[in-house]
C-alpha cells in the first residue's frame, strides 16, 4: 500500500475549479504601463494567495486588522435603522413571501463586534489589536444567541452584540461546539423575539432560501435570496489560523459574505433551516450553512450539561473513494484511512481508538457491520452514539483484516 511521504501532504480537494484567465493587456499600453500592470497583478496574487491559500474552501476572515487596508472596519452606528438590502433575483410569486419573512425576522438578527488583542496566525510571538464582525440570531427571549464558533473563537477578546435598534450589550460566550462551527452567546436582555428553528431534514434541492446578516462587516439588515443547491456536502475550511472539516452542510447560491457568518438561513415559512458558515473563495454563488437540526441538538446538549459534548473515538482519517484508491494504490475503494492531519496525530493517545489498538495507516472498513462510505461516514455513525457506548470495528492492516471493539469517550471544547 503506497502512501504519500512526509513531503506530500494528503489533500482531497472538494472540486477542481478552473483558474480564471487574466485579461489581456491592450497593445496600445506603453511598455511602462505594461510593467506596472504586471507588477500590480503579482502583488495582488501574492497578497490574496497568502490570505486565501489554505484550501479550496475557506471562511472569509471575520477578524479584520491582520492585513490593514484589505478589510473595511465595521462602524456600528452606520447600520442603525437601515432598510433591509435584498440581493438576488426573485419572482413576483416569491416577492411577498420573501418580504414577509424579512419583516418578521429582521429584528431577531444581531451583529456581533469582536475587539481585542490576538496573536497573528503563524506568528505566535506577535500580537495585534484587531476588530472583527459577524452575525447571529436570537434563539430565546432571555437573550440566548446562536452564531458561528469562528466568529467568537478567541477567548481573550471582548464580544458585543448589537441589536437592530442600535442597542449594544456585552456578550458572554456560553459554549463553543467542538465539532460543528457553532457557538452559543448570552446577553442580559429579556423580552426578545426568538426565531423559530425549523427542520433541516425536510430540505429539498431547489427550495428557496433567504440569508440575513451583517454582510461584509458594514451593512446591517442585508438580505440575500437563493436556492438550496446541494445537501450533505463536506467542506474543509480555515480561518484565524485553524483548519476544520465540517460534514453534511447545506450548499446554497444565496450570497454568504464576510460578516454574514452566524446569521440565519431561512425558508419561506420564516423558519431557520441553517446557520450561514462559509463561502467558496475561488467561486461565486457557492455558500454553505450548517443544518439547523445540528444546532438544535447542540442547544439541547448545552441545556442538559452546561457544555456541548460529543462521543469521541480519537482518530484522524481520510475517506477512501475510487479516485483516492487509484491515486495511492490502496487495496480497497471504501473505508477510513487513519492518518495524521494538520490538526493532530492519527490516533489520539489515551482515546478509545488507542486503547482498541488502532494504528496509523489502518483502514477502518466497517463500524457495527456497516461499510464506511462517503454517504455513511465514520463521523456520522459515531455521532449517532453516546459517550460510553462500545462499537465494533473491522480493520484492514497490511493486507489482513481484524476485528476490535472501542469504547467512545466524551469530547468537549
């Protein structure tokens, strides 16, 4: 079984996106202008390649200030009492429904301002005073707010929630989800109107959706309209110096922009069906949202335990498909290849996987008798269990299959 050496890191791109052709410089330009144009293209390529070159999909940074002049700073007062700005084409039949949803929901969507001193990604000895913005929405009348984890990922920063009427409240981060890009905040305010959380299991491709948020960190009350473009997507996203893989997300062509992160994705009934989380950096009209059913489970988990926890096996893996098998000459075209990642070791020391004898380069073929595939991932099957459950694993190691049993532990932030 031929695996990539240390110099060749495993990267499984979500899609191969063709590069755009650089526009030809007109022949009438002088030699001096041509040199300036080429130099400008090189500078821009280097600048934005450094910012967005993590992987094919990334979060737009919600912390401005690392690269002064590139991101516009947020001015909370400029958004107060602005009328909603609706982006995207909608038909006459949809127009009333969209406007009704916006009018009913807009006061439950909030802006989140982050301010503080953080270390620069890749340069831990250097820090900078920065400001950033994101969105969130009210989920309880007594001030509980749902947003993205990457919007409030820095523990030493101060977070302020700004309501649609311009009122500002200091926010306490109650919990950060260790698996999904979700976080729960709390402000000292009662009598708020929460949004209704819908059912993301009933979504259909082509269904109209509405994204509301603080687009680009500048404009409150910004609304974009689109459709559900895909379901059960898997993205690898980076922001703030971290990389995460998020499974089973909703793909939409509704505009998801910097600052929109954490805002609601609504259906035409005005119910939240997703939480805006990321956009494709190298393509237009591709955004992603976390299904609301995952958020409901996280909220219930927090109310029960005071934190968000998950069952945990303790392996880092890459799903095998036919293309991956052919590329690395693997003996099977399904399963989970246990291999180290940028996030940590292949097998977490002391975890259930470690105690069960799982090793790096093992291929986990089955869990509880079910094949591990792109539709039936190892992560998905583990999340159907609880901490303390014992699972049976079928493993392929150096051409030989074996069985082992692992006990799931509990993972929190």
